[in-house]
């Protein structure tokens, strides 16, 4: 079973990446990731991997930026009524610590904002995970300098609506992260992103 990959991205098709691992010429892996990762062809990546098998799809490899996101993906998959698609949407919308906080607070309204997770499914998720998530310690420091993932998703949607491509948006996100600005108010994130992109 594959557990980790490091290499370059050959192409991107929605949530599907083709990754060429370092040191293995002529070999590529198709990996599904949360849409919010905003990868682009030619970019280097390092992903924690998890292989999930179903009768419908067979074996599919999923990739995550951190081991905590991988752990959370497995936890959500273990819930009745939740498959890989919903799990990826939740991973893309929340950092592990923010997701845990939403579950512990029974924040149905926030959880149900995620695509594919209606209010009833959010209630079911809380019921199934509330006791389990108390036993898991996600590193909140990983998200302390980041905006909530739902804010990042909203920023991505706004920039897309203004005509910016995936590669440009990725550069804007990298700029915000490098300047440690992702915890700033949303309107400031928009202004800073647009100012950066205009200069490119």
C-alpha cells in the first residue's frame, strides 16, 4: 500500500492529479485531492497517501498535505453515509482542528455549508464523531496562522469569478502564506491578492 509520494505534477484534471515521483522515471500516479489545494501542472508536491477500495470505483489513491488530514479523511469515511467525495469536501473546507471544533460544538450550520453535506448529514456526522474526536489531538498550531478553510474557498471562488486562472490563484495563495496574511479579514485578503496579481 502506498503511504507517501514526492514529485512533480504532470497534469491536473479537477481533483485528479497525475504525479511523477522523484527517481522513478516513466511512472505516474493518479491521485485525488481536495479541490481547494489548487495545484497546477509543473508544481512540486509532497502528499500523504491513502488507498480506498469500493466495488464501484475499485482502488483509488487519495492524497493529503498532512498526516492529520489523512487521519481525518479516514475518520469521516468510517461514518455511515459518508463516502470519499463528501470526506474530500470536508477536508477542503476545514483544517483538522477547525473541523474538530465544529464537531465538538455541534455546529450544524457551519458543517452544512460544505457542498454535499446537508443539515441532516451534518447532524449524523456530529452524532457519529463527537465521542471519537474527543480522543484525537489535532495540532491547532497548524491552522493558527491560516484563515479558516471556508474563507480560503470563498477567496478562491471570488478570484475565479474575476477571471483569474488556477495557476494565478495558487501564486496569490502562496504570497499570502509567505507574508503570513491568511488570518487577516476577508476584504483585506481580496485587496492584497488583487494588488499582487495586478503586479504580476
